[in-house]
């Protein structure tokens, strides 16, 4: 698929696509359209389309992306099928020069840039080795984490790879494998996760820290935002300012970059509660979470061992009494 064809598909107006599906906006301005989410039942509109950037976000889920992501969600189809269907409605007589050649088994790359990661397939199911990495190594509650994760298949210079994917606001993905690899499927952006309670907003540096927080809590009651890199501090500040959110809790790494980010938030006028005071002896929130879980597991084993030994001692005393 040619890059210009994919770009043309992404420019196809989301509001027009929704109109074709019979979805009408509750409110419309020159910059955005607001809907009751077409992805779930709701009475209060929380699905917004930025008509200038042609991007959508479902505030109830804290997820968004391009028209391709929306088509996949609404029509329950694969990446290649979404591109094929949308390609039938883009300009140039409703055709896309190479959409018909896009293989339905998702074996053709979407992003064609030399040396870049090229997205092949997005799956909602993580293979066993990724599940084991999350639960055993990172101590993540998989049931709570899975709504936020995908298995991303991608290609670099003809070689194929898989990684755990965490979606961002612009339709890109943060990537992590079960070894040491960390990367991104462009575009890179922040990831907001919305709840009924707006402030204070919990700010995380990476998605593994957010998943750790998610695993530690019964439920998340506050808005959260994953920066996906401290390089996104300025973007995070703009995002919060645009929504008039002034109170934040920072869960950043215990390093110089994390400390600078906290200072940047303070300089920008935010009321910041630096939460790393609770894990000041650890590298980051996940490191603290793993240590905490390991300690709980250790105590559980010790308790079970104590109960077992106590039970054996009681049986031994009972046998001695019978012998007497």
C-alpha cells in the first residue's frame, strides 16, 4: 500500500463516516462534534471527534485514534479489512489505488518507511509468554490490564516481531516485549484514561506504571494520564491546560528526568502532589509494586509453612498420647 493512499484514508472525515452509520452528533461546533458513544450504551455524550485533526476519543473508555481504529471497533473487522472498506469511500472516484492488493491475513505492512516499524496486525489476545511476563515478572493483574493492551505484530527490514501494545491518543502504540525492548509505533502521543472524577489527575511516565497502579487498586476513581515518555511533558501540560485541569498527582520515576518533569509541572502552575515519596527507595512505581507483591507472597508462604508445621506437631502429640 502506498503511503499517500493510507494518508488519504485517514483524512476521510470521521463525522461523515458516522453519518453513514446513522450516528448523529448531540452537539457540533466548528472544531469538534460530540456524540453519545457508538461503541457502547450511554446517556451522557462522551464521544468527541476533533474535526480539525480528524481524530476521535471516547472519554468513557479513555481511548481514541484515527478513522481506521474507529472502523475496526465499530465494524469488528481487522486492520486490513478496515482499510479496504474505508478505501471504497475516499475521494478519487471512491477508490484507493492499492487497497485491493492489501492482503486480508494482515501480512502486508501498513507503514512504509525505511528502517521504521511497520504495523502488520493488532490482536486483542496476548500470547502466553507475554501474559506470563506481565503476571510473573511485572506482577500485573491481567484481568484489569487487558482492556488497555493489544498484541502488536510489526516488521522491521523484512523481519517480523511481536510486542505488547498500549494505545495512545493519536492511534499509535507504545511497545514492550518480554525482554528488554521498548519502542513505539508512530505517532507517539500521550494516553488519557477518563473516569467520573476529574481531579486530581494521576500522571504516569509509562504504561507499566499505570498498570501497576491499576493492579494495586480496587478501582481507579480519578482521571489518569500516561505520558509514554518524559519527552511528552509539554504536550501533557497543553492537554491539561486545554481542559482547565490544575491538580495532579505525579507517579514518575525516581531519577533526574522524573524530578525535572515534576518541576516543569510546578513551573507551569499546577498543584502537584509528588507521589514518589511512597516509593522513594525504588526505581519506579512498578519496581515498588513488584517488591510489595513479592513480600506478600513470601509472608503467605511463611504463614502456610507455619500452619503446616503446627498441624504436624499437633498430630505428633496426639500419637504420643495414644501410645501412653
